[in-house]
C-alpha cells in the first residue's frame, strides 16, 4: 500500500491508469492527511469493527480505516477506479472492494455474505463511512435509514449546506424535510468543516463531516411512518405557505375542514409554517390525521 495524500500522487495515478474525474459522479479526491485522521477519529474505530465505505475513490481513506478496523468493504460504482484501488490498497489489511451502486445495495446482505454471517441483520452492527456528492446525499441517506440496515454509526462528508440541513433546528432556514427524517432515525452532529482546498480537483464549495449515531428506536412514536413523512413533505412543499394552505393543497387526500380539525386537536396554529414544527409536533399531527381519516 502507498498513501494517496497529495495532488501530485493523485495526478500520477490518474495518468497511469487513464482515469479522469467524472463530474456526473461528483469525483473529487481527498488529499489531506490531517483531515483523513480527523475523520478516522470521529468514527472511533476498533479492530472489532466492520466498516462499509461508500465511494473509496483512490483509497486515501480506505487504507487508514483498515489500519484501525477489523474489515473494510469498499463499495465503488466506477469500474474505472478498480485497477488503481487494487494497486493502492495492496497489503493494506482486510479490505474487499465491491463494485456496485450504493443506492441499489442491500447492505445487511452484503455484510452478512462478506463476513460469514457475523454482521448484518440479525447479527452484529457495523459502521458506514462515505464521502457523498451532492446529487446522491438525500436518496442514499434515505436508502440507509428507511431500510433500517443494521448500522450503528454513519460518518459522512457532505457539502457544507447539506451538513447544516442534517443538524438544523426548527425555525432555522436550513430546517426541512431532510432534517426531520435524519433526526427521526439518528442523532446528528457536525464534527468539523472541510475546506475545498483539500481536494483534487478542487470543488466549488466547502464540505463538512457529520456523525449520525443511529438511534435504537426512532426519536418519536408514530402510527404510520408513511403518513408521518407524507405530512412532513406536504408541510415543506411550499415553504412560504402556512400549514393549513400547504396541507390542503397537497396529496394528503383530506379537505380543509379536516386539516383544520387535525391542527386544532394537535394544538398547532394553522397559521404556522412547517419549518417551525418540531419532530414531536409532527408526530402528534400525524396521529390526529390518521384518526380523522379513519
């Protein structure tokens, strides 16, 4: 193994293997050793851990993970990177590179198959680490959380504005449907900011590393998660609208009178906007909607 922690080394590998960064995949390779060390520290790895890494790129983080964890499953969608990864990670530890689309993978099944049943659903919990491009952040997080994969901790690097959304509080500009969904399943914490200058090629925006500790149980109890998230999406459909107008004009299948009754039963002013409601308030509202709809 050799470390890919400078633009010159990255450029050399790319030239040798005929690799070009694909904007469609948001490929920007991390080349700063200090940032890598901080990411590893945030994951609190031990030799008992299985780590699934999504998007290993050229393996700069992968090798460091393997030095601390028991086993690493590195999931890479770009086949063109596989030969370079094989060379960079040779002798780095117990690492298995898996080619595939993270949005389509059953991670519990992958963990189970690659560890002989030691990890995955019904077995041990594992950790997940990823550097996520903007276009995939929301769908991938929802894939991981809604499928309730047996993950204990998620460490993700995302665009700075997305990190703010994941940890946002009610009443703030960043607070939205993604904030609520992530906070329903996890306890998010922004660990540190990552400047754009530590990537090659350099992206247009800064990033941040976020720690998502998966909750043993959701933050609030709801009668139907499907209805719960449907109400949340409807409430944020048009942020400038009041709740009563957002809910009435949505696909909830209820009239204005029913919406008003549900809001009154929940103790929520119809003139409020969705971004002012907490998880607990949305849970109460969802329960009353379900009762009124029968």
